[in-house]
């Protein structure tokens, strides 16, 4: 390297001497000689830089924030702080987004024979099957029923629910354990970086509705699903109680199709008691006025996981730009309320639009 630098200095000296001698030449002659010399000089400088780069490669220097981390762990930690549009996506993320984009571009498969699918998750017999049977009467051929019993085989009283059970492995509360197939950021796990940034982490209800395209996307997803399956469970990180069924779908669709979701729950839930579980309504709490208030409510209420009691957020529910009632379903109702709900059902459906 010393020889290269010495030759370069000698060349510069000779070039400067040549420039001094050329001062005695006519201006036009000096200009014509100067151009090729400048080109040669630039070529020499570039060559020297390339030789230095080859002989003395730059070693990567870790940020002080990455001390004690592996190179991959450091990259994940730093990329988590970058904006999603700045951070370079991994090969797995690129592949997942290509598949999701293609599915979203598929035209909706709506026909005169299209159906709505209902999935019921229950430890055994459905306590409100009698009420659902009344709801489904007269709608035959327009719906499909699937039942996921986690403990006991259900006993049915409605023909709509008979032999509609699906097989699954053992399930555990609070974890992703079925067959594979900024709110709530306080539960975000650093283990989920870089694919799931903290600012994109969301919290929602376990009760949800989705269109066919979104159902296909969930079935095709493995990258984001595996992150939640591995890390979103109690006891993984500090005192964060990450419950996968409250976070996976809201976060997943907020990141990958934010314009294709309503961004609120279609299930009415009363969290006013600020406990681990929402308020449960008994038979004495239910009236026709109570049901009408739920189905006419056009203001969504969302309780975040920020702080001990959570922050309460309110915003209007709009469907295609028109303000409409928010809720299609409601919970939680005690099993002793089923007979009263069945009695109120005819009056309720005839008076509520």
C-alpha cells in the first residue's frame, strides 16, 4: 500500500510540474493538453480507491445499543425502530405480501348461492342453540354452520346444528393451539420484531367477521401466524399478557389491508367493570329496551390495554361513508337468560330495523 501511495504522490508532483511548464504555452494549447491529463488523474484516483477498498475491507461496527446481541438480533432490534416504509423487508415478508396482494386482487366470488359461515367455539353443548335456531328459521340455504367443541361432544336440539362438529387438536385458553390455518401496544413483545413493529400492534375482540378473501389470507399466512403462536402468550416477556386471539387478526389486517377492515368490533361488549372478563348479563338485566339500545348504538367504544384500567376510545361507525349501527352481535349473556331472549325475539325482530 505504501508503494501505491508513493507512486500516486510522484504522479501528482509530475502533474503539477507539467502544469507549471504549460503556463508558458498558448491558452488554446494549454486547454487541449489539460483535458486528457484531468481524465487520467480521475482514473488514477478511482483505481487507488478501489485498491484500498479491496486490500483493507471495512469491518462492520456494531451500534452501542447492540452490545451483547447477535448480528441478526441487532438488525431486528434496530429495524423495529424504523418506519415500515424505510426498513428493508425480509425475503419471507416479501413472499407473504406478494401472496396477500394477489388474493386481495381476486374479484369477490358473490353469487345467488353465496352463504354466510358461522363458527361456534364452545367447550360442549351450545347454551343458546335454541335462540340461534329461531334466528336461522326461514334462512335455509343461505348459511353454513361449523362447531368447534373443545371438551365434550355437544347435544343438539336444532337440526341446523346436528353433525356440524369439526375435528381439532386440544385447545388451551390464551394461546394459539388450534389447527394451523395504535391500540393494545402495551402488550407488544420485542420478540416479534422486525416483522411486527410496535406501532402496528393492535388489540381487538375474539369475536369477528371476515370476508372470503381475508379468510383465504389467514389460511395462507405462516410468517405472522408463527410469530404470534410462538411469542403471544402469557409469561413470555415481563408481565405482558399477550392473548393471541385478541391481537393476531387485528394486527395482521391493520398491517396488510388497513383499508379493507371496519376497524371496530361488530360485537357489543361491556367492559365498564374493568375486569379480566366483560360484564355478564343475567335474565333480570334483559329487556326489549336494552336490546334496542344495543342494536341502535352507532358509536363504537374500545378499551385499550394501556394503563391499569385502560383508555376508553369512542368513534362513530360508518358503512360506506354512512353512519350506521355498529353491532351485529353481543356478549356476554348468562345461560339463564336464554328463555327470556327467546320470548323477546319475535317482538324484537318485528320492531327493530
